[in-house]
């Protein structure tokens, strides 16, 4: 005779003592940390893509400036601000990850 599985509502948190590390015994804070991390990762990806695009545009502007000082300065400023923005975004990413790991302990 084969045992048939039963189907019904199950309390997934039943029996969790707080020391388990499996997905069924996670805490509500883990969900918030995952959401924040996913949001920051997504925003960093978008910012990185925009920064690369601005760096390419600044390079094209610099190459096609024709030696005009105003156009060269404008292209160099765009390049500098794109790199500064990327560095600030990476530092923000590092800070958010540090805070989330400290809170998650």
C-alpha cells in the first residue's frame, strides 16, 4: 500500500526557534534587507549604465571639439562629473552593504 500525501494549510513558521538559518525560519527583517539590497543594486546598475553613456558622449565631444577651448572644457567637465558620480555611487553601495550586514547580525 502506497502512502498518499496530504494537502492542507501549513504554518511555515511553526517550530522555528530563531536559531535556524533556512528560508522557512527567516525573519521579517531579512525581507526588508533583501528589498533594500535589490533596490540599491538596481539603482547602481542604472547609474553605472548612465555614467558609461555620459563618458562615451564626453569622449565623442572631446574628439570632435575641433580644438575649441570651450568645447574641450565642456567635454572634460562632463567626463570628470561622470567619474565623480560613479565613485560616489560605489561608495554609497559600500556603505549600504556595510550597514545591512551590521543590522543583519
